[in-house]
């Protein structure tokens, strides 16, 4: 027993290494597992550090720099518009504005409200800002206020810590040095709307403008330019500390027009306060040298926003100052249409220049009496005398013989009732009616419609620009198209060369017959426009008068002998028209004049056209590469050699 107890005690005190530890295997496995996890974690950490520092190092460097650097796009300067001699007609002027960078503030609404407490925002500003915030990306700045004063800029800078994301920027605004003088030609610009921005992201930039009328609209793509960019260093509250880099945008192209600004002013001075339009064209190549429509408007108002009161005043004005009457005003051409009818008759072969018709003062057709403007008639007249006296009965009879389809075809070849290829929007085509047109509108065409169309009345409608083009084509024998753009960035277009335009498909002898009749109107005894005769030595002019009724005059009133349209209220008086070209022997300039409700073309429009043509001949802009003097003493250079 003792021996067994002794062995048992000895076994209790054996060395530890000789004892079996049940936890020893578990500890070893845990250590290995822990080491493996550590190894994997360190490997993943190393991989992530490699990716962050090596692979994505540039990306995170840019993100870090973004907290210090603010980068934004710059609206490019809009291209200039100049006249044929380089005189600025539309230019840019610097102005200060407040912008908001949405991505640089966490509380856009709060920033706008704090800004409004410093610089008041009206309801229109708030609506615009909300619209831009909805439709633009956060990195695109939103304009809070434009046209800031020095006092307003100082207040914004003083409160900059409480206005994160707000910065002062230098922009440009569009200025029109000539104001109302060229408003209808140049047009105007306005802030882009949502449809504009959807078409071009560039238009989302603050300060960008879109052409809404005139050359500003038709040449908008050329005038816009390419955006630039600027990098600025900002502090923690977004205040600009310094400018790091700037890449200026590419300005829009410079558009050089065919217009002579000084001649435009002379035409406007001649028209005065009449409601009228006048066009001066180069007969040889179609350049429009002057185009005046009165009354006019100030285009600069549209850049900053037209007030409601101003808009109401314009739209309620019966003299329509916003409409360019030269291209969008349509009028019955009256007797100025007679040369086109004469050409249609000659080309038809049914009437010759020597055929005579008797004018007793009226023409009776089917129980209807069509009156000549002369109650006493003109007796027996041929084409030359019919144009000279402007005999209505002659052209009644001619129109009845040849039919309206022939008249319309010839009128279209002269540019009447067609879409002219001029760089202006909202131009109207007018109308040369035909039986087919009338039937398409579910009405019957009768013989009386043809007869009154023969003297430019009834449904016939043309624009003053079409009248000038028509006159230029008669004078030159070429199918010139009117145009306003002479050069883009100094590169002159091919259209300024006379050879660019084809000759009219009309016999020269017939064109000469028309010119001869128009010469007689002014220069021969008993012509209808002696008041248009030029006083320049050796230079003569050819032309045609026109008076277009705006309301029908009854037969009884006409035959009473007491009717005088000058006694009617202004809006019921006939329009006064006149077309002309000069010099007669070597045509260079064509002029059309339309005076709304001016009553008689011979008394109102012809003297005005004479003044305009005289000023044009004395300036002679097509022969000068620099602005000519205000007047030229010697006009003998305009006279062709015998």
C-alpha cells in the first residue's frame, strides 16, 4: 500500500514538460489563425495604400486641390458688328455681376436668402434663379444679380464670410452705339431660355446672350465664340484669394455689314417723324447700303430686360416701332407694279411697246366701272406714255388680255412676292395672287380681280425690300439678291461681285423699254414725278410713283368731284410709294420708299426718294473703302462716258 501511495505522490510532482496540456494544441492553432488574419489585413491595407497613393494618387490630389481651387468656365466675348467701313454698330462693355457656385455651398437656399438681405432680389430674379438651379449642373455658376454698382460690390465683399459660393465676376453687356438708328437691322440680344440651353450647354454660362432679332439672330452662331476658363484659389469660406490661371475664350467672329452708317443717318433725317421705310441698294451686286424703318426702338433695353410698361407702350403703338417695315411690312404696290405688268405683257407677245389703248378715264367691264386716277383720261397711249402718265386704264386692259398667271410669273422673276435671300429673320414674302391661290382659299377668282391686280391693288402685297430688289433688277438686268453681310472676320464674300449674279431671263430691249418709261416719269413734261428730278449736273434718275388705297372708294364718291383722300383720317389715307434708280445711263443705286398713309406717291414719296438718292450719289459709298466725306462737291465721276 505504501509503495502504491509513494508512486502516486511521485507522479504528482513530475516536471511540467512531462505533463500533458490539453489547451496547448488550441493555442497554437489560434496563433496561426491570428497571424494569418494579420497577414491578410496588412496585405489588403498595403494594396489599398498602393491603389490610393499610386494608382489613384492623381484623382485624390485633384479632389484635395478642389477644396483650394475653384475652376469655372468663362463666357466668350460676343463678336462685334460693324458697318462697311468698320464703324462699330454692336459692341461689348464690361459690367460687374454676382455669381453663385452651387457646389461650393452646402446651403444654397440659405446663401441666396442672405444675399437677398444684402442686395435685394425681386420676384423676377428669384424665378430666374430657381429655374436655373433646377436645370443646370452644380458646377455651372448661377447669376444672382447683374449690373452691380460699386456700393453693391463693396457690400457683397464685406459680407463674403456669410456668403459661401458667392463671388464677384466681370462680365460684358451688349451695347449699341447707334441706338434706334440701326435697331431693326442689328436686332438685339436677350438672356437664353430653357429651349436655348437645351440646344447648347454654352448658353448656360452667366452673361451669355442669344440674338432675338436682326443680324444678332441670323448670325448668332458666328457671334457666340468659344468658352474660356479661370482657376482661382479660395479660402475655407470660399473667398477668392488669388487667380491661378486663366484661359480666355475665343471671341465671336466680327460681322461686317454692307450698311453705310452715315448714309443710314441721312436717310433717317430725310424721313423725319413719318411712319415710313426706305431701302437703298447697289443695283450691281445687291448690297443693302441703307435700310430705315420708322419709328424705331432702343435695342439696349432688351439686354437688361424690358419693363412691362415699356412693352405695353410699344405693342399698343399703331405705328408699330418693333416691326422692321422694310422686310416685314406688306403693302399694295399700287402703280409701282405697272412696270412688272408691262414686262409680262411684252413677254407674252400679246402686246407690243407700240400698241395703243384709249383711256377715257375709266374702263367698264361686266357692269363694273374701273376708274383711272385721272377723271378726264389720257387719250390714246402706248407703253411709254402709259408709264409716264401712270395710266390705269392701259394696265387694266393689258392685265385683262394677258391674264394673272403671266403677271405673277413675271413679278416673281423680279423678286416680288418671293422669299428674298437676305440675312434677316421674320421677313415676309408678300403675295402675288393667282386664280389657283384664290381657289385654294375656297373663293372664286373673277375678271375684276385680274383687272385691279394690273395696277397693283386688290390682293397684291409686297415689301419695301422687294420693291428695291425689283427696281435693281430692272436697272441692272441681273437677278441680284439683297444681302447685308459683306464680310466675316475680314473675309469678303463672293456675293459682292456683280458677276456672281446671273442675268435676268428677259430680253434687253424690253428692259430698256421699261427704263425709258420710268425715265419719262421724272424727266419728261407731264410725267407724274417732276418733284423727283435731280439737281446734280449731268445725272438723271428714272422712277415710278405709286399710291396704294387701304379702303375702297365708292363710284358715287369718285364721280362727285369732291373726294380728296388727304382729308381722310390718317389711318384711311393711301400709302405713298416711289421706286427709282440712278444714274440712268449707268445704273448703280436703287431706292424704294414707302410712307404709310402718305396719300400721294408723287407728292410725298417722290421728293423723299429724291433727297435719299441725291445723298447716296454724293456719298457714292460703293466706290470708297474708307468713309467718304459728308458731301462730295464733284459728282461728275458718276456720269458715264458718252
